[in-house]
């Protein structure tokens, strides 16, 4: 069951984190990636070294420690954030801001989400019925790949991730960025995520990184029993708010509203 929402008073983009700790679960890592993480050279870092010390795990650790202090956030999500090199997903000109708690432009008028919002949303997903019993997110659908950063995090906390992007340029860029990370359980799809992705449905976890007027019925159809969906949605006052929908084991859905957020719009059609 979804937890009751906290007070709905936070300012846009400022989540009120809640979450639980727990053991690390990294099924998304290939053996090669595990080896790299434990000290081997990363081909990604080698290919795009910034010369600013951002390639070191220490920089990411300090971002995670700042998040931990501002939390609580789910410990497994923070571990994933300590491992995924966010600076490789942002433009070279913005690389010094990569480990600040801020959203950044990624081209085509879109943004990479703010780390605290990413941690918050994935943490809430980890608290769904299926995710709690399995200890991971299971089969995941992400709508709005953007640069692929969140998809890379999701891979470390799930069995399989399908991530859809409607802007071809971003889809192709994300493909290039994640390919050296060798996530063989990640499927990047170019298309309209409002339709979901029926070939891999049902999903235990669905996460949207773009805000629509409501949650498309296709996402609900593709949510597994015991599964959880999290998405920003416009409320009656036209303000964005996080909404969590759980597909109940008995029957039907339970919808819970969380805090205010700020996301790019969910748009139909692929371009
Ligand atoms: N997940 C990204 C955030 C990307 S921003 C991260 O890691 O930070 C949200 C993305 O949603 C944008 O790239 C936008 O193009 C995409 N988007 C908006 N509507 C969409 C739709 N209907 N289908 C797929 N992607 C969509």
C-alpha cells in the first residue's frame, strides 16, 4: 500500500524525501561494469576525462553524502547514484555543475532531472508492494529517457528497463552515452511513451520524467498487479504534483498525491 503523502506544501523541485534503507541490489551490472567499479579503468571516463577530478568516485560520494544529510532517501538508490557518473551525461560546458543538486539542460529544450528528485522518485518506487517483496524494481518502464542518466540508475535497481524517448536526437545521444556502461538489461526505445511499450508489458514499476494532464490509461493497462507507477501530473490548479498509482492485488488502483515538482511537459508523438 502507498504511504500517505506528506504535507503537500513543498516548493517546486524541492522533494520531501522519505524512504527506507536496505541491502544493495545491483542486478543491472554486467561483470565488466562491476570490475570497472571496483577499480578497473572505465572506458567512458577514459573517453571523456574532464581533467576536473569529476571522474573519481569521491566526487559522486560527496553528492550522495549531501543528499543523505538532506534525506532520508532510500540507501540502495543513493548507492546507485554513487556509482553512475552523472557528469558523463551532461554537456561539457556544464560539467562542473554535474554533482550539484540541480537540473541541467541536455539540448532540445529538455533537462536532466535534479538528483534529489530522481532519488525521491526511485525511492518511492522501491517502496511499492512488488519492489518491497522482491527487493528491486523488477521490470521497469521509464517514459522520457532524456540523456539516459536515470535509466542507468534504474538498471542497477531492477531486472530489466525499457526507456522511451520521443525526441530522436536525445534517444540517439542516450544510446551513445549508455553504451560504454554495457547495460545489457536496458532497452532504449524511440517513440511516443504515452503509448507505453506493450511488447515488454506488464511492468512492475513505471516512472515518467515528463508531466501530463493525467496518467495515460495505457500506462495503467501495462502496470502489473502489485506494481507501482510514479509520475508528475497537473492538478486542478494547473500545478505539477507527483502522483503514485498502485495496482492492487485485490482489484483496481490506488492513487496517492505527493509533493509539488517541476518537470518538462509530456508531449504526444515522436519527433
Ligand atoms: N530521465 C531523464 C530526464 C529527461 S527530461 C534524466 O535522466 O534526467 C524528460 C524527457 O521526457 C525529455 O527528454 C522529453 O523529450 C521526454 N518526453 C516528453 N514526452 C514524452 C513522450 N510522450 N514519450 C517519450 N518521451 C517523452
